[in-house]
C-alpha cells in the first residue's frame, strides 16, 4: 500500500467524504469504495430529498438555490461519525459549518474532472437541481467551486482517463485503514 499523503488519517470508524462537481463520479465511486472498504454508503442528495420530501430541482425551482444550500448544510451537519463513504452534493463546499463537521469525521477526497467532462456527463444541467445563481454559467460555477474543493480536500484524485475502479483503488491506497 502506498503511504498516505500528509494529513490523511483514518480511524477505525471514520467516514470517507467525496466532494466534486456533478458528474465527477461521487455516487458511483462511493458505492464501489464502500463495498471495497466494507463500509456503508450515503448519498447526501438522497438524504436531502428524503428530509424535504422533494427533489433537489423542486427545491431550487420553488425556494431558490440558497434554500437548497441551507437545507444541505443542516442535513450534512447531522451525519454521524461512523464507517460511511459519503457522496456529497456538488454544493456541499459552500457550507463552512458542514464541511468542518464532515472533515472532523474523516478525510475529504476531491474527485477532480475537467469542465469538458462535467458538460459531457451531466448534459442538460437545468434538470439536475444545481445550486447556482440563475445568471451563473456552468463555467463560472466550475471556477467558483474549484477553489472550494481544493480548500477542503485532504486528497485530490484526478478522474480524467481513469476507470471508476482505478479511482477507487487510488483512494484506498492513499487512506490507511
């Protein structure tokens, strides 16, 4: 196993938190990672929808993108410190309190993909429940979030040109059990 990067430590029951843009593979890789590590898997977008009884897109349409971010922060702050792989929504990094909580429960892994790949994978993002200003382009959103993802990441994994299995292996090799 490769040595862990400085600052990456994992206790017996720590979480692994995945952050990144929509389409970066957080949910898909999260499931593979959870299976490989013998952990539970949590998709925070599904937790938000369950908590609110609405889809993310409905929340954005009816209450606005800031309402989605507020709900997301509350839901993220309730996630316990247990053996879970957590796939966050792309906007999780806007919640400082939520990110501090998540970082206290385990390492944060940024799944980094280029903007062109985001566009290719998410297609018509108007149906994705994206937490963005109405006048904000996908490129501006990408640039704004990139700095936040880098700020919170304990580990960055470039996903371009790599299989989901390879990305999962890279994460497991970087985080000691």
